[in-house]
C-alpha cells in the first residue's frame, strides 16, 4: 500500500532575505534615492520587481569611523552603495596586521627542530591571556549581531597611506562581486554616521538586466580597469597593436554560466549523483554540432571540454582562467575557407565567467598574426577531432585512453581541479604508518590539520586536506576576515586571534577540509566563553606549514614517497604521478 507523501511548499529564492530587518519604510526610502529613483520600474517583471529586489537582496549596514568594510585580497559576493557619510579607499596596500591577518614569519631551523621535544600534553592549547594585544593596529567591536574589525589609528593611516574618499551615491565592490575575484583595495568608514547599502550579487545581476545605465556603468568600469590587462595576459593577444586591442576591448561581451554559489548544490545534491546526471546538470556554453559565434576566453571558474561518445559524453579536458575555446575551429575555417561546426562541447562546472570576442575581430586582428606552424597545428587538431567524431564508436578503447578519461572525469566530477596544493596518497605505497599525521600534529598544536581519508580514484586517495583553491569559496562571508589568502604564496590561512568560531568557512568548504575544534588551556580544560560558558571553538585547516622551513611536514615525513601536494591543473604531471 502506498502512503501519501508529506507536501511542503517548494523553497523559493527569497525565503531567506539578505537583510532580515529591511522594512517597508527602508524600501520606500531606497526607491526615492538615486540611482533607484532614476530606474524605470516598469522594466522589471512582476515576479522580480525593483521593490522586491531591494527588500530581499539588499541590507543597510551602519559603520563607525575606522570600521573595515572590505579588505584587499578578500573574496566577496556583494557590492556597496554609499547612502550617508563617506568611506575611504586605500590606494596602497595596508599591512597584514592592519587587515586583521597574520604576518607570515618563517621559523628558524632551531625553532623548527625544538618543536619535536616541546609538545603540549593536550591538543589545541592556547595562551590568549599571555598575549599582548595592546599594540595591535586593529580592534573588534559588536555592531548589532555582527562583529566588526576596525582600525585603531585612522589619522595615522590617512597620513601614511594614499586614500580616496567615496561619498553619497557612489558604488564600490561591484566588479569583485560579479566576478568573484579578490577585492582590489581596502575600504573603511570615514565617519561615525556612515550608512551603506549592501547588495548581494543576485540582486545586482537582476538590476543590471533591467537597468541599462547601471549595467553599462559596471561593464565600462571593467573595460577601463581590468579587461585590457586580462587580454594582454593571453599569449596570442599579447603582441597585438594597441589599436587592435582597444577595438577588441570595446566589442568583447561578458557572459556568466552556472550557479555563483555552486558549492551548495554540489555538497547537497551533485556530489553523490550519477556521473551522467552531473554532466547534464552543467550549463552548456557552446555545444558540439553548433556553429561558434566568437572566440571564448575563460575569465573565471572552470569549464568541462567533452565530446559525444555513444549515448554519453567523454571528458577530454577542463579549462580554467586564461584559457581559450574555439580558436582551432576559427583558424581552420579561416585558413581552409570552410565552415565546420563545433566538434566538442564546453560546459560550466560550477560557475564560469567568459569573454566572447566576435568572430569578425578574431579574423581581422588575431588570426593573421598566427604563423604557419600555429595554423598547421590548428588544422591537424581539427582534423583529428573530425576523425574521432566520424569513427565508429567501439565498446573497447585502449587502456591508456580509458584511464586518462576516467581520471579526468573523476577530477571534474569531484571539482578537484580547483586545488593548487591537493594532497594525494598512493595507497599501494602507503603502509598506514601515520607518520604524516604525527608530523602534522607535531607542527600544529598537537592536533593534525588533515584527515587521512577522502575520495579514492584507482589506487590513489585525494585526502581531506585544504587544497588552497583557485576559487576559495570558504573565504566568502567570513565576518572578521580571519581567513585569507597570502598575496605572495597563495596559501589560504586562518588568523587564530580574529577567528570567532562562527563556522562560516567550514560550512562553505565543498570538500569538508576545515574543522572546528575546541581550544584548551595548559591543564587540558576547554576555554569557555565568559558570557555564556560555552566552549570556544576555532576553525583549523592545513596551512602548508607556511611558517616552517622545508615545506609541508606531512610530505617530508612520509618514508615511502607515498604522499604529494600537487597543483591539479598541471594535468601532465598529475597523470605522470598517478601512473607511477
């Protein structure tokens, strides 16, 4: 007998508003404030009206002098509009201490060796009472339910560093929000009555769709500040004359595919889904069999390159920031005077930003600069793809191709191409001696920063250790900026002093590589919150032993050469190491 299932309302986008305290009065006030007062409300749909967007996708934040709004190097997903007061944008980089981060100082050889006999009896021992914080250039205070980090000496910062003031009606942070790139500057409040409207990227996106003036303004900001530099970093564009590059800058279009918050459906739905379901869930950027309408450059994120094989799809590669799609087909059509369709598909893995350069400009400015060798290489690659597409599909493929395909499918399906320092363990060589775990614990408060557990491909384990991702979604939403990326090394680290134990980073990490741990005193007792008596927890994860000589202790300690930290984007080296 079938039992009738429980019925619930389908979850909707605005079930949880961005600002829980937004009132009708706040929305009415915003509608009378530029630029919203200058927008045509009739251009918005009834299901996504401008008042609805303001009510559900924005919130009003109030700041005191010195409060940090955004920090240089942080990742964020919201933009800001100054409603009242003013903020200062730093034109020079502040110190790590001024941003509430730790300055990486490498230990001496003696100090590194002394850790071997200077271990605490208990894990995660802290000595906060002994630390002198009086000299810190930042402090923290509560603002409503949130904790704010602020500069203690604002006049000193203004005297020492160049800044520019932003006042009522000015936007900032929109480019980083829409591209999920690092904040290019630090912004702090310049007056005690500063009031900012924070707009999450979904609302900003929807407003840009309906209001051309805001969209054009933001796109122009990107063209002026970032696009030219991005194009110059692309190898086949770097030698173009300035006039040609400027024309390409004017005509290039921006497009986005996939979910900006890809980690949420990945953890809840896609991680354990059937591989065929995963690939079908990926938005198509360019489809096999269709004609290409421009050269595609990956601006941010990752894309899967695949072709049809039988009733399914075979992954051939994955593309990341700075890589191009379609150049070979465009070069072939131009040199051979033919019009072939795409021989492979490009799909968004998670979230992808692309730049599309019109075909006419590619043929006018880019293809004539390719030499005979480059054109012949493009022709041979296209011919090879055509031969593969026209071949009779066999149930049997050679072992090397099968293993390469399986490896690529595994890496893309598990989103492991995001890692720049992924820990891989050869299970045939590993004897389970746990020397790697003990070495990590010795280096980190008697508690290892990784778990010798993880996803397994063939005879290799991709362990639960921080991968120091290209797209570090763990950094988004940290209220104090305690988790951040070192500008020089690229290492993602956590400042233990400013971490408040909110677990935002741990919940955001799609790979479960961040652990929340209780901290103790010298006697092994948990350190408690003085107000409520609850144990204080901190976020912990692998920091690549960034302050130790010799690199990651786990890798150095393995006696059987079974463990490595590797950049998964280096597919040739990855393939070589996995096939040992």
